[in-house]
C-alpha cells in the first residue's frame, strides 16, 4: 500500500518570473507548453472526488494540498476560495493543511488577507541578498525581482508567512546570506540543493574538480552557515539543518525526499489533471514523469502502478550498493532520486552530492559529540565519524551486496532504455 | 564493518543525551537544546515533556521538501520543540 499525503497542485503552468535555473523553463523540459495555463475548477473537483475515494479506501485522514506552479498567484483570488470550498465540501471528514509556494512578487495586503482567511500557509522563494537574487530570479524582461520579494516578506510578518525557501547558491558569501536573513527578520527557512545530476552539473560546481575526493563545495558552504547559525542565540529555524541534527541524534521517522529513509508520499497534479511523480525529476530527461494517468479518467491509485512512481516512493530503499554500505546511509538515504541520475547508469549511483553529504553529516555528528559533556559521550557507544575514512571505504569491497533486481530497476531508467 | 553514525540508538543512550541536554548550561549546547525543546523546566518537567511530545507528533507528518517550513498543524513556524530522543 502506498501512503500519499502531499499533493502538489500545479494550478498555473506559467510564471511571471524566468529564473535561470528553473527546471520547467530553462533545463530542457518543455512539457509545460502543452499544459493549460490554469487548472480548471472542474479538474480540481475531479481530483477532490478521486482523493475522497483514495482517502476512504486507505483510511488517510490528513492531507496537505500545496498550491504550486508556475506561479500560483497568477490565479484569481476567487479561484482559491472556490478550490478550498471544493475540498472541504467534497471530503469534509479529513484534516487539511493548505500551503502555497510563491515567488512573492505579487503578494500584497489583499492576497495575505485572503490567504489568511482561507488558512493557506505561505512559503516564499528567495535566492539571497539582492545582488544574487536578481542574478537568477528575474522577470521575463530580465529585471530582478528582489525589491518586490523583500517587500512581500516584510509584509508577511503581519500575516501567515510560514517561511522562506532558498535554493543554495554557493557563490553567496555565507556572512552576507545570514545578514540578509537577519535583516529580513526571517524566522523559518529551508534550504534546497540545486537540481542537477551527473550529466548536468548544477550551477556553482566546478566539474573539473568532480573527481577530487576533497572537493565538497556545498558541504563547505553549509558548514560555514551552520557555524554562524549555531553561534546566534536568536537564530531562525533552518529546517534542513534541524532535520539532520534530529536524525543524527537518533530520532526515528523523520526525513523527506532529500534525506533520511522515509518513503516519499508526494504526488503532483498538472494543470490538465495529469497525475505525475514530482516534476523536479524532469531535470533527468524529458518525459521521465510522463504517463497516461489523469484525474478525469483514472483513479489516483493508478499512478502506483507506474515504474517511476514506485522507484521514487521507495527511493531511499532503492539505492546503489555504495549507499547500502555507507556509514551515513540512514541519515543521507542516498539523497534525492533526481540527483543520482546519469546517462551511463540511470539511478544506480549515489547522489551527485555524495561527498558533500558525507562531509556535512560527519561535521554535524562531530560537532554534537564535541558539544556534549565528555562524561556523557563516554557513556555512549559511538565514535566520531571521519570524512576521509568514509570516502576511502567507497573503494573497498562491499560487505552488503545490492539485490540484482533492484540494480536492474535502477539501471533501467537510463534515458536510452526509456526512449 | 559499518560505523554507527547515530548518536543514540537505544533507550540508555537516549537517556544519557536527554540528561546532558536538560542539565547543561554550556553555550555550545544551546543550539541542540533549542532544537530539542530547551532545558527541562525545573518546576514541572512532566508537563513540558508532554507538550513537546504532542508537537512532535506533527513534525514531518508529511513530506516537506517542496516547501518553506515543516507543516505542523497548530504549531508555530519554528519546529524547535520535539521531544528529543523519544
Ligand atoms: S553519503 Fe553517498 S554513499 Fe552515503 S548514502 Fe549518501 S549518497 Fe550514498
């Protein structure tokens, strides 16, 4: 049985920004052009009907609906009122969390008041201080969007702004980034690793150094930020770090599609009603998430027969042999599925951020041990992890062998085999 | 042989860490105390723990990769209040 509780509704398939790293518009995926610009309310109703049947048959009583895009705030205010009403009248018995992920450029008092009234929590995407934000998050005319976004964030303090989402840009000096977060008085922040894989390096990565066993630019950046954050007694919540700390401390049952060992209970609804696996996988190759399933003609459960969904749902179990033998596997989980892709091996690779994850997890584990009183550490059955030892162990013979069937599945996603 | 990467993996080690987090005044533990709900209240630790546990149940109830903050219905934006180690 697949337990899916997060549904990402691509209610608008276009955007008023044209971010240079966006997988939708600038990373080779053109499928959005075939989508209707807006998801019709009939499609929302059809989805709610299928959701009802899915929740009733599985006993799921809690669902998160994420309004996403493109840019979801290109829809009209009344659209959101109607959407929420559709869900609440079609399946009144379940508990909802409504969220919207927006670029923030049109968020004003009217929008905040409406979203607050509808109990829709807001997340805003930002790329850092003005200079860096405006390099990437630009309008179609090339102008930066920082001024509008910063204004929306400041306004959000009065309302239901939940937090900021930031795609990591290692070119931003961490002191500058942290100062910006303090200036904007951010109380909650999440960090995302940029989309990319072995055949499409994310921005900021020096591909010439990829084989260097000491090259961990993302971890170095994270660690710098972590140190500043740790020193600050008035620190914001940084979800990515906190989740890592909790997992390293030994807390069970947490994680997400980037880290940890949980299943990935997320499904995406495109604006034409297509039901798909998370669209950031499209950065691997065009069509990887494509199927024939649509809420107007299918049940939501039909997606569970789909190969890509099955692999994605259990992505943290379906890992390559190196991950199975890795000392930090329970924390890293092999990383996000999309980051493992190569044309040569399909998904039979560790995440392309593997060395960074080893470095970061090692650092945090070491820091916790160094921070705890020595007499407490002496009572624990634990040794500090050593980056070099772990990296070198990847060249040794593996004790745990990968199930050949799993390996075959991972490899079968090579672009040429899927074509 | 795989090394253990998790600081605590059984009840005894969880108790050791919980105690260290609850009792220490060290600055260097401030971050970890904040993530795990701060120092135990001297007056009423039981109430403090039960409130934390109720919040913890909502943490990561759903996948959070796609959004700006963990969604814990009814809780404030900061998730910094899970009962540390069960
Ligand atoms: S650190 Fe590397 S080898 Fe270890 S689990 Fe993560 S991706 Fe796999």
